[in-house]
C-alpha cells in the first residue's frame, strides 16, 4: 500500500522526499506546562502501557575526537517511519546523558537485539558505566557507528530531525545502509551479524521470545 501511495504522489507531481538537515546542536527544550499534564497517575500509565509488547534495540554512535569511546543506550521505543525516503525513529528521554553524544555525532546505528541478547540489553541500560566493556562490535558501513556482533538486524542512519514530545525527544533518522541475517549483509568486511534471527521481546517488564 505504501508503494502504491508513493507511485500516486509521483504521478501527480507531489514531493515524496525531503532534504536532510543536521539537527545539531541539541535543541532548546521548554518545560511542560501544567495545562499539558494529563490527569493520569504515572504508575497506572506505566502499568497500562507495559501491556504493549515491543522489540528491543541498542542505539549506538561513534566517539568524537575528545571522547574516550563510542556512545550507546538500550532503546525499546523504536519504529520504522517512512518508505520514501527511508526513515526510522526512536524516542529518548530528555534527561539522557547518552543522547547529547549521539546528537554531536549526527549519526547512529540501531542494533535490533536477538532472543539471547537480554544481558547485552541490560548492560546498555545502565548509566555511568563503560557500556562497551567486553562487547564485540565492528563499524557500520555508512557512519562508523558500532555494529554489535550477533544482532539479527541493523539500520545505519544520519540524524534528519529532532522533535520534542513531553519529557522525551523524537529522533528521526534517514537510513543510509541496513542489513539482516536473511540477506547476509553485515559489517564492512562482509561477515554476517545474524547469529540468531529470533527477536528479543519486552513485555510487562520482562524479556521474552516470539512464539508463532
């Protein structure tokens, strides 16, 4: 359906692509006004939304010249956004200490985690530690962002735009390269990173597997 819509828009002369721009430096953020706060208990909000099962990713970015190592964090809120142009999006808390480093790099790689990579996810969910200690990775082909060994799939992106969304930021990335276990695409030396194509799932605060 998406491809049909694109063909229609092209036939009537509509624009189907946008010019990329750099969303750097980090945008100024306003405080949330009292009139914007919903009359919902935060604990109930978290409990109800936890019923939505999702995949799990690790978003990474290369180190800048004055940084000791690359940046990365575990991210549950990731989604595909557009086919033409190819866009994806992830959400990150405005309080994140990793996001400013990704913003400075201007690029990122989304590493989609496999069913056996729960411990890897937990390592990237911690704050203040060396998240890459003992973690094997290569460079993603387009941006040089860390491409973690053993992930079923990856998406290599340039930051296109950043939107504010309450206490989070909505980061849109333009896809430069991608690969998964089925097509054999992998790192720059041609090795596949798809060891296990089953996804790691997250539901009600616990990891799980997909059961057809």
